């Protein structure tokens, strides 16, 4: 299985190279040349396996330059004693047909754990195959959850440094505390004055700057990424959609007409993984892309015009506060039948003009696959309350956006086949917002709010969040968005 760049089909590399380097030299993203398919018998076999065995089975299809032993070691390292009850992707049932895929039972209480517990093992295995012993410098831009999950995954990993940038005013208090108190001798956390798109654009600029790369090389270092632009972040996410299908088969759901999938979406990686699962043979009918008030993806799916030239909203679902959805490039590459020149052109338009319009063929394919819907903070709060009142189920602000989008889809289409809704974070990561949906009595302290939410809803506070109560803040630096390279040099102590 070779991997090509979305902006240059002449670039063909192994999975180890793609994972080790993160992004192609011209700025394109690596995608597999083909998508492996699974038979009915494959799925029946998978349904009998535990999560780790499913992960091994799927990874072998994509990481063909890894040995079976290497894959097994990576999977065991990632998924042993890391998740509640050894179930990384448990399903909660709401009514007859709504399956909530809970992806937040890991060490940071967010869905990023399922990929970022595995990525360090994939990355260290990859670098041994394709690099000359250089230290790997992981650069991460985060809208909240990726940062903590990456820090936790890479802390104290040999021969690596990790630097995380996050918007100083664009994450929840709990997310901020999780990152700023991170332990580890190779971790660095930098807040920036700006939003997530500023952080993401800054990281991409650093990645593709030849002068910066030469400076790192002189110091025996090279960049890689833990963002979902790295294929090593994306491929683990395919696993949990396959797993969800197997779990539904095991509990006897009627899937003769397939099922729908709803994903609260910012950078488009999580829903793209669901698309890959669909192409592998998982009977997904419609991919429902749920956005908050930053509805750039909803508008794009409905019109074919991607336009980031709009007001940016800081919402109570901050991990979705994104106007530049990087992984959309991979999807458009697929929908344009691998037309690298077309992708390079529209990405250039996005960089220079802040917008592009896809052709009618691509738009038709896009709308056949996806349904776009969005809701604002008011709708998010109402959905949290309605879901709790109706089902006794407490969801966070991102999952509520997905539930709201599903309700819009159901009302619009009448399509009531079974549905899987990706639940991407614990409600306790956004305790103040979630509590405010249920009561007007909100304590001042973050942890008093957490306790009040637990008492009101009779739900347990996840241990990783409860333990933050006495955490020591290590990182306090705030940089201008134009000074991110200086921040990198300061963290690495290079010139």
C-alpha cells in the first residue's frame, strides 16, 4: 500500500514515511492509493474479536510495510490499561435506533485518545524505518482536545519533543488546565493570541518553510505532526466505526438497509474516517456532518462554495470552532478522482482568496454522501436538556450539536434507519455549559461546577478530570500568532 500526496501524484511513499513526515513537501496530505475492502465473512469474524484484535486486523490492511509483530506491539501499547473497562469505543443505546458511540473513555476524556494513544507507537516504529536517528519534533495546533491527547500520548516518548499551540481564549477552562498542567520532560505548551485557524495556519507554515527545516536538521531534528493531517492520526479512527458496526451486529440490530452516521465536525478528520469505513464495506447510508455556529462545512455541503471569509464565533463547543477544515482536502481529492492539479489549485485559492467553489461533478458526489446541518449555542443547550429529560443521558456540547443535526436530518428526510452518533467528549470537560442547560444555579469555581453537575445528574466525574483539581500549572507563556517560530526555537533551545 503506497501513499500519494493530494497535490502531487508523483509523490509515492510508504505508510511509515507518511506517518514519520506528516505532510508532503509541497503541502499536500498523504492518502492511500486505494481503500481495502472487507467481505461479509471478514465482518462476521471481526464481530467475534475484542477491540485490540479488530485494530490489528484493520491496521494490517493499511500499514503493509509494518510487520505483524510491529502492529501487535503498537496496538497493545496503545489500548492496554488505557480505557475504561478495556472498551475504547462503547455504545450507549437511546431508544430503539439511536446508538451513541462514546469515544471519551480514555486518559483525556476525548475521542482524540483513540488515535493519540496509538500514534506515538506508530510514529516511533515509522521513524526507525525511514529516518537517520534524528529527534522528532511534534508540532500540534489544537482547538482543545487534540493538544491534551497528544501531550499525554507523547509524554516522555524517547527521542521526541512535542510542542502544542492553542488559542488562549478559545478552549474551555478544563481543556486549558489539562494542557497547562501536563507532566513530561519533553512537552511544551504555548498559548497564542488568535483562534484555532491561526494556530493551524502557523503550524503548516512552519512545516513547509525550508529555512526552518534546515535549522532543525542542523540540530539533529525534524518535524512531524500529531494533528489529523497525519495519516497515523486518521487510520486509528477508521477502527472504531468498524467496531461500532460489529457491536450493532452482535446486539441484533436490523441493518438490512444500513445505518447513518453523525459526527460533530471541525477539521473533518473524524467524519472522513467514517467515510473510509463506509468504503471498506461498513453499510453506512448517509454521513451527517454536524457543525456549530461556525457553519462553513454546512454551507459548503449545501452550496459547493467553501468560504472562510466570515465572522468567527467562539462557542461552547470550542473543538469545532474552525473555519479551515484541513482534512476536507483528502475528501475532495477522492471526489475529484485523484486530480492532484485540481486540488492544488483550489487549495491555492483558499490560501490567497479564502474561498473556492467545487465543480458540479464534485458537488453532486459530495451531496450524495453527506448531509450538512448546524446549530448555535442556544440549540446546543436545548438539545442537552431535551436529551437528558427524554433519555436520562448527559451529553457534552459537541455531542449535543450532533444530536441536534440528526434531529434536523430526521425531520427533513424521514429516514429513521439506525444511527450511530459519535460522542466526542465527556460532558465534564465543558461542565459550566452543560450545567447551564439544566439549571440556572451555576457555581463560580470550575470544580464546584463539576461537582454540582455530578450531583444533579447522578453521573460520575471521570477520574482523569477529577484528579486535575490539585494540578500544578507548568505552562503560562502566551505568544502573538506571528511569533510561533520563535516559540518553537525557545522550546527547543535552538537558534
